[in-house]
């Protein structure tokens, strides 16, 4: 009980005052969104746009596999925010994320939520090509092109609006809780709400996107290069045309226009960042159909390219070995990389994972601890260290790390799950179910979240404060679920 009270003292103040996202109130979900078609943005307040965006993002979690990898997330956020900061509306909030899917696609939703598929990242051959796609999507947001598509959602309750928008952006998907999305996708198609930008929209996004690229120190010529290669690679795709090309048609004239604009910028070399190379290698392993295919790929690449390229191939090979449960073989590769690149936390994180693969929990914990002293606050190192601490019966120390983490980082479904596990190992089942419920809610599974909160109530006993928090949260989620059912 002493340990439970101590962890409560550690975590609850930070959750309430600092890092935990404030849930959208149920009564706010009943607002009737105004018409959205005004290019000035005066018909939708920033708060309403943020609410729609947050609900849209939660809805995506029930239909797509959103990457929770901290290293991948940190990279895409870093490059995205760098580009957004050079847009003509740097005050516009943006949220960048990666979808773990091989399909070639990228899209922008309400509230500045911009997703890019891992398949598109792997298709790029230079960091500027990836930047060109993100700059293009940023431009659709800042130039208010999306608002013409959002008019269809302007008079709907938020649960229905986000399902319709997700269906229009992504198409009907089977499995999981995608039934609502599929239904709304069909409705969207029947009512011609599909998000297809006009030629003028695309031309403006290309033009503005190139300006963003140049200001952000990326190559404007990468945009026509990537469009051209994508067009050539899908020439015989037929009905399997990538979703990105369906919503952003690439024609010969468009490639010509973008190339002509690009030539107006002075020519210079734009080297890829090491982070870009590292993330591509990691995604190649994570998205491979089997560890053997990833191993075969990086073995075939061995010895090719510059020294840096060879080192990145060695990193990819090490990750593939770990995925194939051959961590002992990965250790010397990663130890060499750690020595060669002491400022790259990714290699230390991977080496610690190799120790975990060989069940050397003590060595993994020591490496995570020493690495966090060198890279304080690093997300991947922190969350992986929390997992090691939980494995080795050090839940109180894990709770302290989570407390520090939530002071500076957003709480994702993955973090909620770790909080739930921490409380469970400390014997506090009420808080465990509470945060497991928040994890389900963040993943777009409101009904399951309600069930977890009800379980939390059963374990809360006579804890007045916790019961009050749970009652309020249950009212919010139940009101949201009721709104969703009414719109069916």
C-alpha cells in the first residue's frame, strides 16, 4: 500500500496538470459545426478545428495501424515541423504521423493531422523527396483546400463527421471496428464527398510546397523527380493505382510544370540526414513480410555504397537479426556503430534490444540507464527502459520514469498501456483499468474504453477522488457513444 500511494503521488499530479491530453467534453461534441468553405477560415474556430482533428485522429486508430515507434515518430515530427515552420502560416498546429502500411499514400485531415504511409517513405530515394510530399500536404492545409471537402461534415455531430472524413480519405476497410468507417465511406462515395483536389488546388500546393522546400533547405527538384518516378512505376497498375495518385493525380503536364518551377531555384547539393537513412532501414525491417526477407535484403546490400550507406545497411542487418531472434549476432555490429556514431541514440537503443533478445536483462537495463544519461528524455530509450524495469520487478522505478516522461511528452496509447501495467504490478487495479481505458479510447475504441472504466469503478472502493474522476470520464465517453449511435 505504501508503494501504491507513492506512485499515485508521483503520477497523478503530472497527469492532471501537465501532460495528459484533456478529453473533449461530451457536451462539446454536441456542437453543430459551422459551414466550412470560407478560405479565410473565419467560419470555423481554431478550437472547433482542433476538436474535429483530435476526433479524426482517434477514428483513424480504429482503421489503420498508426506507428507507435518513438524513433519513427520523432523523425517524422522533426522533418514535418521543420517544413511547417517555413510555411506561410507557421502558427497553424500540425501533427505528423506514420501509418504502417506498404501502400503508397499520404493525406491531410482536419486540424493539421498529416499522415504518410511507410510504403511511401520506402519508395523515396532521397530525404528531399519525402519532404516534398509533406510540403505538398502542408500546403493543402495552409491554403485551406481541405475546407471545401469538409463542407459535407459541417452540420454533422463529430462522431459521424470524422467517420465520413476518414472514409472519404481512406476508403472502406474491413476488420476491427471499421464497420462504421466502411458505411460512411460508401455514403461519402454516393454523395460525391470524395477528397479530390482540383487542378488549381494541386498546382497551388505544388507551388507553395516548393517555396517551403527551398526555405527549409530541401531540394525543390525532388518534387518533380518523385512524381515522375511514381508515375512510371505505376504505369501499368490499372485498378491498383496507389491511393496517393487517385487523390493527387500526376499528369505529364503537372510534372513539366513542377520541373519548370524547380529550375527557377539555384542548384545545390542536399545531403540526406542520417536520421532519414536510419528510419528507412528500420521501416524496411518492420514492414518486411518475414525476418528472412529483411535479412536477405540487407545481406544483398552489404558492401555497397559509401561508408555511411554501408553502416546503415549494417544497422538494418542488425535489426533483422534481432527480429529473427539472433540478437547475439547483432551485438558486434551495433557495438561498432555505437563507437563510430556516439551521438546517435538509435544504435544504443538497438544494442539494448539485442541484449533483451538474448535475455540479458541486467545488461540491457545498464545500457538504457547509461544511454539516458547521455540522451536525457529520449523517448525510445525511456519507454524501452520502463519495459525492462517492469520485466525485472522494478515497477516503482518504472513509475518514476513515466512521471518524468509525461512532463514533457504527449501521452500516446502505448504510454497509457505502460501506465496501466505499472499500476497493475503495484496492485492498484483501479488505476490500471482507468489507464487501460484511456489507451482504448486513444485507439478509437470508445465502447471498450467504457468497459474498462466501469471495471475501474469496481476496484475503486471508497476512494472519493478516483470515483469522481471515473464518473466524470464515464459521462463524457457515454455521451459520445450515444451521439455516435444516434447518427447511425
